[in-house]
C-alpha cells in the first residue's frame, strides 16, 4: 500500500486528500497510542484523544474521537460503531428527533446525545490547537460520519468556525429536512458524503423524517467513484423493505460494503 502523505496545504476537494481523510477516519478505531504515533507520522505534532462513557440504557458504550493539529491543518475524526450494535436503533421508524442546540432543525436523539458527551472538550481543544489560522477538516465513518456532520454544524452555527471540509464515509441519515437545508447552504462545496456500493447504513434511519445532506460520491461495484448516485441507491429502500434484519446480518453484501476497509481499498486505488 502506498504511504499516507497528507498535503497540509490542501484547501479543497481532491481524491488524494479524500483518501487521507478516509485513513484518518479509520484511525479513529485504533487505541490512543496508535492514534498519536500515526498522527505524528503524518506530520501532526499535537494530538488529543477523547473517550467519554455513555450511561445505560443508551445503546452505545461511549463516544470516541481525536484531534490532530499541525502548523497548517487540523483534523477532527470520530469513531463509528459496528452496525449490528445499532441496527434496531438506526432502522426504527419512530426514532425520536430532538431540536439541535446550535441551529434550526432536528436531529436523531442518539446522535445528539453521543455528540453532547464529547463536544465541550473537543471544541475547547480546537480553540487551543488553532493558533495560526489552520484549515479545519472533519471526518468519520458510520456513526462517526453522523457525528462529524453534526460537530461541523455546531462548530459553525454556535462557535463561528466553518470547517474547510467535512468528508464522511457510510454515514447514516442524521437530521430532518430543515437542518439539512441550513447545512447545505452553509457548507456548499465543503461537505462530501461517500457511499460504497450497497452500503445499507447510508439508507437509515428512514425517510421522510430524516434526510441526507450535500454532495454524494457513490463508489460503484467496480470501485469507480461517481459524482451522482447510481440508480441502485435510489432503489435500495424498496429492495430492502421488510428485510432490515437480514441486510444487517454478518456476511450480508450490504454490510460488507459498509466496512471502512472497503472504502479504503477503493479510495487507495482511485487516488493513485
């Protein structure tokens, strides 16, 4: 595999930078020591990890994230979770929505609670590390993608920090149409959501209460990255209707497509 080399002067969308941020999202699954060692190897001299427990009966045990900073760039990455752990939670038609603290619109109550657990420390670290007008990038896979999107919204609407880019991988639907519209207006040309082939997590929670935001990049079965979703994406909801439990089963194609390693494989190839 080609080594990961961050271009710390990057200011916009490009596949080499997308690839680097995908690796940063995958790094969020590693332990604190590996996160720090890897981030320093990528040229970031300040690294801080966060792990905040969540109390029962919440389905998630904790929220995990890290911030890595250099002289020119800061990256915030959120850890995801195994989709089997949250399949009922994500596919619940009656999943409650709550008003987002920082802007108009509503979000999935679980996403907000998970972000609330870590946001104060994370935003404080960003203020501490951002001492020379560095660019700011936010990323995450799966649940981590939802948290990346919401964290970027809160940083902008509440703390007046507009991220230069928000790149997510296998992100579930996160918010209602009102928040999606506000987000798209603020983050035009900055938010890119990657969906690998038949990734089922990108299709939950269900519409119309929940809506995706911004630009989508669909990775087809051949590993090609397309700027518009192929028709299969539009048909996923119908084809999987009534079979949510099956597609979340270990070994299911839609679940394999959700693996962060699958995203990495395709992005490594595309960025060559």
